[in-house]
C-alpha cells in the first residue's frame, strides 16, 4: 500500500488523543451523505410527480386531438379513415364533450360528459384499463336492473349506461347498477325563452379509477350514440382523439395530420393543452436542483474546514515526513486522499439512503401519516393518492459526479497548504 494511503487512513481513524479529528471527519461525512440523500430523494419524487401527471393527463385525453376550427365535426367516419392511415398513428376514436349535471338522491354535481365509441376508445385512452367495476361494452348494452327487495319480478328495467369515477360515485353515493338523472342545458324542447333543459335517467354500468382526482371526480362517460341523442346534435362529434407511437412523437404527428387533412381541421398535441403546467414543473425542478446543490456545497465547506484543522494539527507529522524524504506532492496526496475518503464515504452512504428511501416511499408515507395523524398528500389538492417517485440513471450519475467534484475541489486548498509546511518551522514550533 502506498504510504499516502496508509497515512490518510491513520489520520481518518485518529488515535484516542485525537478523537476530535475523527468526530469532525464523521460529521463532515454525514453532511455529504445528507446532501446526496436529499438530492436523490427530492429529485426522484419530482420525477415521479411529473411522470404521473403526464401519464394521467395523456392517458385520459390521448396524444393528439383533431378538431374543426368552425365547430362540430360531421362525417367523422371519413376523417377517421384518413387518420387511421397516417404514419405514426396507432389508434383513433371520435368523442363528444358537453357539460351536464348529475343528480342522485344525495345531491347534484356538475361534470364533464364525454361521449365515446366503446370499441375504439380503448385503443386511444386508458378508460378500459382504469375500469374497476363493470364493463365498457355495457355503455351500449347495459344489463337489466334487478328488482328491488320485496318487489315482484317483472319486465326488466333498462336505462342507457354511464361510467363514472369512483370519487364521483362516492360524492353522489351511488354504486354499480344504481341510476342517476342527467340534466343537460341543451337538447330540450324549444320555448319562447329558448331551449329548455333535458332530463334523462342513466344506469351506472362502470366505475373507473385513474388515480388522478380531477378526472375521477369530474368526468363521466356515455356511448357516443347516447351522447348525440341526449344533446340532439345528430351524428356529429366534437373531435377525434389520436394515439401515436410515442408520447414525444405527438407534435410531429399533429403537424403531419394538419397537412394531410387541411383547413378547417386543427390538430393539437398533448403538450399544447398544458404548456404552462409542464413548464412550471420543469422550472420547479431546475430551481430545486440549484437549491440542493448548495446543500452539497455546504458539505464541501465542511471538508475544507476539517482538512484545514487536520493540517494545523499535523504540522509536526508533516515536518517529520518531509525530513524523511516525502515530497510536496506526496504530502498533498495524503490530504487529497483524506478528502476523497470523507467525500466518497458520504456519497456512498447518501446513495444507499436515497435508493432505500425511494424504494420504500409508500411505506414511509404511511408511517408519516400515522405520526402526524393526517394525510400530507390530499388527493383533492395534488390529484394523486400516493407519493410517486422515479429514479433516472442520468440524474443519479449527475448528482454523484457533482458531489464528487465538490469533494475534490474542497481538498485543493488544504492539500496545497499542507505541501507548503516548512519542516524546520514545523519541528521548531513543537
């Protein structure tokens, strides 16, 4: 073993009379570990939030939306046929949007109503994957409602099907095969004061849970035929949802579809619907990264102070080593290795703690809930039911590299200071 490494290890694990140096080194190592741990944990959680929000938003709305700039889309079957043949398109489905009121015995709630094609919609969105109860096919062919308790069996009762989120079902206090009254401001009879509201009863044939509270509590699905009948619009659609070969191919496919379909059609990628939201996420991540880098910088200053104190403490040792033939470079390497051992130990410890925290984030969240007595991540605010986390290899590499670079830079001045010790002055002072 080179003498530089041997002496650096001896200094790191100081003897009983010099335990102050060991304690200071341990505290500095802990500071580096804490900085790396916090950086990995916080940035992984922010990655998880970004991915979850992006996947939930895209999963419910598809990658590209094709509409007409002059209103509703008639003859959408012909447009669908052209979109299906376009490069980069893996699925397409028509939809119709409207705002309605849903009324149950427990209350009334305004929701966004979406008419979909039960056969095509699963190729574009996650509606079928998110279903927890019921079947998507029941939108067109709902099962008969069983007779109430004590009621004599008779002709089965059937109503058009509707699928709602579990959160909305909880708010309305309804379950599968219960009925709801839908109130639409459009589609009713014309009166001197304008069109009257339209009332129609629907049967709950499915409950979905996307994990995104906004959708689960504010969106309901009908078959496209039922939606067109309710709104008395005839065979028209609000637009066509398109799924592409990849989420980051959406903008390219959208531009190609606009060129293919021409005016008055408009194609918008998912990035165009929430530009401010995703821009804010990226800005927040960059800001948080800068703040966390300062934590590592503070830990690096701890390495500097520890090594400076060690150099002052070891003046006699340095002088003796120089009289025995040690070079200035060798003395510098001793303290450089000392700093790298402290920084490397802190980086390894922080990496282990960060990976463990991210891997057990859900269990730790439940533990925090038990301690504080409430949910620190309410779904009605964050639109997520659990704390997400995602590790990105490139990001971890950058964190470790920056921490190691800070540790190396922190050793430069103390190492240089140690190499300048005059052996004569060092032995005279003792």
